[in-house]
């Protein structure tokens, strides 16, 4: 198992190479750079000499490959460079954004679990009743609303009309995380709820449920002991993928709510062409991707012993 | 006796269920076709020119004359929403078609041939999956100039691996089936085997994934446009319409709500259609 | 019984004391939160150190630093830290400081302190060094004598730029970019892209300060800013989106606005086969509906422009004439020049060349896409097909004259209140940003005179002639000037928008 995990983590290295090279190249071809971007923002008219001097200072005048390898060389010595915009060290900047994204990830996942699992089970157990239809309707609505739309509506109703939550997140706190977390939880719960329902329905139709019923085992016991356990695999897989997405920062939601996390950092960095920050973001995304995939695989093996036996089906 | 009766009941229930699904399928299919027709004939269905400005009648609330009101430039919102259907729905269709076909093709080849090519393709798909779509969209928008087609390219690059993974997994399983071995022994070429024996088995799962993807992709495209990375001004596209009307949600809500509701309705229709197609193709519902 | 009575009395007394004490306690501390969309590293305002790129804007806006001279409401030079100046010869300037100016840490702001601050400025700030061309600075008591390496008619203007904030160099610059200035507020804590906390300067030399504590909060998103002001989380705001203005047009809020020299204008490409034709340029100038653009698309928060500078400047648009919106006239101009629609598609042609205008602009200023779309519609009426390219890569594209016909930008035309800057940076043969390759002999001649002219009135006259030359050639079409606005709760007073956009939080600021 440990060897397997190690081998999987080794895959990270070529991915990191490819991905950082690709992003460097793409941003480079994309044209424009931090120097002209700043000029636009301040509305100043600068001569080409001044622009070039600023580029030289950042090393932007060098050929693309040189820039990439200079960056890579520094990285291998543990130096991620400084932001072109704020001049602060990239690593520190990145670390300072992480708690906000972590908090948002944890709260929105918890909210999602609290909403989707009970409702999903309820909807399955009460299949084809009004309750089921109602829950499924809500899930459909949640599933078909773009999250930027939900954000705008929530902000309007909860912050302006009802004044329950603050509009601007002054600090990383539970109160200020509420609105972005609810926005994310709405879409995720809508998706999970259906998966939970489908899985539970699937389990309900299995023979052991009928068997348990025949043996006089209380339904609630079957539900908790067997059905839940069987549904866990599906739910955990989905959760893992969502955690991966969320840890990468949710660009739109973080931007709208001014939530100072990794996603907003990425949006800002991209629009400013702040290459060192973009590189850090891209690397972070790659790491999450590999680690989440690994954890998903491992959790499968852990939860489903059949896979541990080498994939032989009974 | 009782067992037989029981079986008859199940069959009947399944038949009813199947009929029910068929009805549902027909219903949602009609709705979806309606949307597509709307998109195709949008030019003729718009009551006004969606690009004709009339600053004198800017930001009018919904009325008989303008059922969805007008925007900042005095353009008729209803016409813009109808015309936006074209941009939003067609680009989504193209996107989903491209990624499902290409993704599946790559997946089948990788699964069938295996070896080094497979390993390389899977690493490439890893890179694509791990690469943030946002960076990609931004770069593409800057390289090729803005426009919805470039948002489509960006999303395609980061979403095809999903299909190739499904196709690859299925192919690996099918390869061990006796009838494939038989076909190989009979001297069928690899192309024939993939086309005749493997692909047909793939259609179900790929179709279901694709149908369910339409709604998601439509939202993703609108999201990119919302961030200013998709459709360019003055193109009528739902995401960018919402983005430009964003600050008017309190003052002139119809400018934001009209495209928002349009996205909602079309995504809902395609999601429901996708679900029904999945139920329809589900072997549990078609045993008879 | 007695005990109960005593207790009741005690409670009553306590309440009474508490009730009288509470308001006085509350009145003792006046706090205010100011939301700003521009206070961030993307605008080169990472901190409040005037010697760091454009951070001087934050230093002066938030009342931490002050410059030697300042601008009046009509953009004339006024004394501030300095009392007066004397131009001894072309290269020598003698500046006398006000008595009793002190830094917020108590140190006297005398000639020596000013010398230290300016010397550090030219050492650390490339743009300032290039503007000021300082050779030597001598300090003697309360006077400072500056010698420049070449004649600098606009030296006093440059010294009034935000980078010219006088700071205590002995105290230095903290790691967070906090400096000690002479202004009404003292910065206590600064986090880039997030906030700066200010407290009242107890040693302020120029009057009493009303507000005890201010937080300036960076809110880069205009909509969030609007909602924060609505929800009462901030007391005043800078940088609101136009579309949000109607939300605050009621008794609970007050606006303060003024015209600034940020101009939205179109550059014509003289190498393009289309816009090199004077008739086409004239038709474009006649075909843009500036008034509707301002009144409808900018919600009235802007000023239709004539020339490069707004009417608040002595050399502003009121002295100039140019084409006004006249679609029929524009059609006639085009027809006379041979541009006719022969194939009936609504777009004119001449010699097989379609009248297509490639309109290059960028999205980072909310007004530019609006201008592009509005121009696209009105120019279509006169038979021009406008193709908008709204891209953040505009600065690369505009260097290649084969890729565009019209470039619409939003630049500050007189950041230091002096007119010469705009011409030298945009319109002359040697201008770095003359990407449309405009050339006028007359303009070059006028610039030669401008370079040598020290008299403010004569400079103003020259600026008027130079603008008129550009307008007669229709080389640039000035569409509107930004009307800079701040919105505040109605209990906030003393916050006034200033044409140069430098002064925001002053000692006059109060909240009740």
C-alpha cells in the first residue's frame, strides 16, 4: 500500500513539469504583461523606455525558455520568487490565502453533508411520495442555477434585505464564510442528494433488505447498519472530488464575495499577468489533483475489501 | 403459481414504468427540441433587432411592448434572450459533441492498444485534468482574441479526459470478453473490432454522460462569460448579459433576471432530459 | 425594606450616571470606514509610501502625507507645507516653508527634512527623478533651494504630484510601507490589498482633526462596494459602478463629484487606409453621440468632452470648438469624399474598400466597453461597420498600426495639472505613445514654444492652441471626462471630490 502510494506520488513530478511549462508558455503567448496592465490601471501614459526598464527589472525581457528555466532553477532551491504586483514572496502570499480557502472548503462540505444525506435517504425511503417529489424539485432547481446567479441572489436577500450576514468578509470567520459556503453547498447538495437517493434506492432493491425485513429486523436498523454503509463508497468518492475542486478555490464565488482565498488570488493574478503567482496556483492545483485521486483510490480499497483482493469479483 | 404471478406483476410494473419513462422522454425531448428550434430560428423570432440601440428608451421595466424590459442601451431584452439562446445552446452542443466524440475515440484506442501510447495519453489527460480551466480560458482568450468559440476550446481541453477515462475503462473490460477474442481469432482488424464490437457497447454510457453534461457545460460557459472570458461585446450571450447587468440586480433587476432565468430553464430541461435518457437506457428498466 | 429602597435608588442612580456617561463616551470616539476600489497593488498602490510607484496617491488621499504645494479647485497652485516659491532663474527655485509644520511624530518639518525627503524620492523613484531633474538641493532654516539640470517650467506642478509627499526620512519607511507625514491622520496598520488603519494626528499643524479613527478598506469589486455601503458596513465609498448610483440617490446618502482629467478618447490611426482619410475621421467625430453616452450609459456621471482637459481647467474644453453629433452631416461628409453604399448592405465603400473600423479598446475600465458599443451603434447609422476588439492585450496590438483603426483609451491627461504632459506623451513625432503616427507641423512648432515657456497664462494659451490643432485634424476624438464621485452616508461631512483626484480624507472630514 505504501509503495503504491509512493509510486503514485512520483507521478506528480512529470505532471508538475508539464503543467508549469504549459502555463508559463500559455501566459506568455497570451501577450500583455504586468507592466502594461499596471499602466492601464493607473491611467498613465508611459514611454516604451520606461516600460522596457520595468520589464528588465522583472526579467520579462529575456526569452521565454530562459525565463522558465530561471524560474525552475529558483524553485528547485526552494525559492518561488516574488509577486510582480505586490513584490511579496509568492510562498508567503499563497500560504496567507490558504486558511480562507480551507475554511470555505470545510464549511461548505459539512453543509452539503448535513443537507444532502438525510434528504437523499428520506427521498429514497419515501420514493414517489409528495416528499420525494418536493425534495427532487429542490434538487433540480439547485442543480440548474449557475453559482454566480445564486451568489447575487443570496447577497441581495441575506445581506441587503435581511442583513443577516456581512457583505464584506472582514476576517476569516464563521459569520463571513456563511454566504459563500451556502452558495457552494446549494449546488453540491443538489448533486449529492440525487446520488444518495439513487444509491439508497439501489440498496433498497437488494435481496438482503427484503431478507432483513423477513427476519423481522427493524427497518431503521437496516437503514443505518447496512444501507448507509453501502452508500458511503459513492458519497466519499463524490466528496473527494468536490474537496479537490474546492481546495483549488472557487474563482467565481470567491471573487463575488471578496473571499480572500486561493481562487480569488488566481483570478487577480491571471488578470494582472502575475506569472509567479499563477505558477504557484497551477502547482497547487496539480498537487491537489494527484493527492485527491490517490486518496480516492486508497479509500476505495479501504472501504471495499473486494478491491483489495486484487479486483476479483465474487 | 404464486411465483409466476409475482413475476407477471413485476413485468407489468416494469412495462408501466417503461411506458412512463417513454412518455417522459418524449416530453423532455419535445421541450429540448423546442429550445433548439428557438435557437435555430432566433433571428426570425426576435420581435426587435437584438443589437439595435435606442438610448431614449434605456432600462425600461417589462411592458407589453418589451415583455422583458430593455437594457442599458435600450435594446429589447426579450430579443436578446432569444438571440442569446443561439450562442449559449449551440456552443454547448458543439462543446459536448467534440469532447464526447474525441474523448471516447482516445479512450477506446488507449484501452484497446495499451502500452506506451496509452501511458502517454493518460499522463496527458492527467495534465489536462489538473490544469486549471481558468488559466486556460484566459490564455486562449488572449491568444485567439475573445469570443465564445475560445471559451469552448478552453473547456474542451480540460473536459475531454472524462470521456476517455470512461471509454478506456469499458474497453479494458470488454477486451476480456470471449466474443472479442473470437473476433480476433477470426482475423478481424483492430479498426473493425473497435468500430463493430467495442464502440456500440460504449454508446449508452457515453450518451448518458454527454446528456447530463449539457447542463453543466452550459453553466460553465456562462460562468466563463460572466468572468469576461467568453462571449465578447456586443454579442448576446446569457452569461455575459448577466455579467454586464450584474450591478443592476437591485435597480433594474430584469436586466439580470431575464438571462438568468433563461439559463435556469434551459439547463433544467437538458438535465431532466439527461436523467430520463439515463433511466431509459438503464438495463434495470428494460428487462422484460 | 430599607435595603430594597437603597438598592432601587442605587440602580436608578447607576442608570442615570450610565445614561449620561454613555453619550459622552460615544462622542469621544468618532470612527469611520471608507471603502475604496483602487487601494490595491494592481493599481500600484500597495502601501502608502510615496516613494513606491503610485502609492503616493494613497498617502495623500488618506491624509497621511502632504505636498509642498497643492491644487485649488480650479487647478491653480496653492501653498500647503510651503508658503511661497520664487523662480530665481531658469534653473533655480527658492521655496519657503510655512512656520510650525510638524510631522505626526512631533519632528519639525523644516528645510532639512524637506531636503532629506526629496533626495530620497529622486533616489528611489525613477519617474520622479525623470520629472524633476534635480541637480542639488540646499536647505537653510525654513527655505529650500532647488537647482535643476535643465529648465523645468512645471517643477512646482511636479512637486505637487502625490510622489512629492514630504515624509520623515529619519523615521524611515516601515516594513509594511507605513511612513510618517505631516497630514491629519497617522497610519497604524497596513495590509496590502486589504486595509489601512488611521488614527487622528494629535500634532496636526493645520487645524483640528474631527475623526479619531478611520479604516480604509480595499473593496476591489464595485458591486460589493455598493452593497457594503447599503448595509452600513462602510460610511463612504470611492469607485462605485455607475449602475449602482440610483441606489443612493435618496436622503440617506450624499454625493460629491467633480470633473477630472481622466479622459475617454479615441486615437485615430493615420496609417490605416480608412482613418487616414480626413473625411472618415471627421465623420467619426460627428458620428459619436457623446451626450447620450454620458447621460444614459454613464447615468449622467460624466462630462461630454471637447478637448483633452475638462472645463475646470483654465485651458479646458470651454476654449475649443469641434464637431458635434450630427449623423446627417456625417453622411454628407462621407458622400462628398466618395464613400457610398453601392451594394446596399448599409456599409459604405470606396474603391473597393469597405468602410470598416477596427475599434481597439480594453475591458479594465468599465466605461470603455460602453463607449465601444455605443459608438458601434451610432456609427453604423452613418454607414460604418465597427468591429470591436476589447482585449487586455491592447497595449501590444496598438503598437502595430496594421491591426487597428481607432483605439479608445482612458488616460489621465494632466496628472500634475500641467498641460504639456499630454502632448509630449501622445501627440508628437517623438512621443512614445503616438501609435497612430499622427504628425502636425503646427503642433511641433507650438510644442517648441511650450518647452521654453515659464509663464502659466502663456502655457495655458499654448495648450489651447495645441488642442485646437489636434481637433481640427480630428486626430483624437475626446468623448467624455470622468466625473469622479464619492458617495457617503448623509451624516458624513467634509468629504469633497477634487478635480485632481488627490485629496480625499482631510481634517474637515466629520461624522455625526
